[in-house]
């Protein structure tokens, strides 16, 4: 049985204030929890007996709790709980190092947790292991972000930085890419195997200050040219298209 204090503690992790205070975050579902457990030790596991039966190496001790599905609903952040919720420690801030052999993503004010989680999943798929986020980008440890990553948060390092300072520290000529309506057609542009791809805010795109630091402006064209179409692409979809072109070789 789960205690009232444990319920209160887990529910506090829904807010950034609660996560910052406890230096922990919650993850749910067998896949997400398993991927994270492969890299770090959970502080607490709240799961049904069915989940424990399928994971015999996990012992019900040191804060781990067996619960009914009704009890799991009391702590779950999902509409339909998925057998297990685990609490993990928040990792360190990550490295700000940029080298000339890797491809990175930089997110300039991405606000929607679902978009951020999906972008982390996209980065994982395309072998991008570090994402630099502006300070006003959504919190990676938001339960909605964690869920949307489908476990990829365990393999992608998300670092919050001042993007202007980061770009200002790069070697002269280091490729910084961004998508703009006046950019060069991404399907015709010669792309490097390394660099930073900047993706902007859902409504405003890349901010003017960061846009000035982008030295390779790209366009994802609509088809056919000149046809009335949607005003823009969802930022996660645009990220997937852009990353795919960089990896096309």
C-alpha cells in the first residue's frame, strides 16, 4: 500500500518547483522506466504486482511499493496508467562542449512539452546525443516531456544554456543551421556532417537575436511551389525532416 506522504511527494513532481526542490522526476510505463533503469537507479518504484512479476530482479524494498491499479491512478500523471511509475534522480546539467565531429540540435524557446519530448525522440533516432535548449524552453523533466520521449530521454543529453553565449564561443565558420522562410532549399543545399541545427518557437520561430547567429539559413519548401498551403510546419515535424536530410549522406 502507498502512503499519503508518498502520494503527496510523487504528485509534487508534476511541477518544476517540486522537481527542483527534490532533484527528482517521475517516469511512467514499462518501456520508459526500463530504458531509464538501464542507466540510473530509481529512488522509488510504484507498480502493480503484474509488473513486479515480469521484473523479478526488482525487489519490493527501500521505498518500492506494490499497488493496485486504483492506487496507481492516484499518483499517475497519465489518463491511463501503465503498470509502473518510477522516481529518478535529476542528472547534472550536462556538458556545454561542442566539437567538429558531431551534429547537435539547439531549441530556441520550444514551449510545448509534447513537442520537446518528440524532438528528443527524433534526436535519438537520428543519432543526435545532445540538445542545447534556451532557458525558456520547456523543462525536460516535465512528466509530459518524459512520456513523449518514449525512453529516448535516457540516451539524449539535454543541456540548458544561453544560446547566444554558446554560439558566440564557437570557432569562426562553425556551421549553425536554422529554418527560415527566406532560406535556401534544404533539398538542394550541401549539408555538413557536423554542426548545430536550431529549431525555433512554435509560434514565433527562431528569435531575431539567435537568427543573426545562424550562418546557414534553410528552407523546407512546400509543394507545389506557389500553392496556397499551411502557414508553417509543427516544430517537431520540421525537426524530423531537417535531421533526415542531414543523415541522408
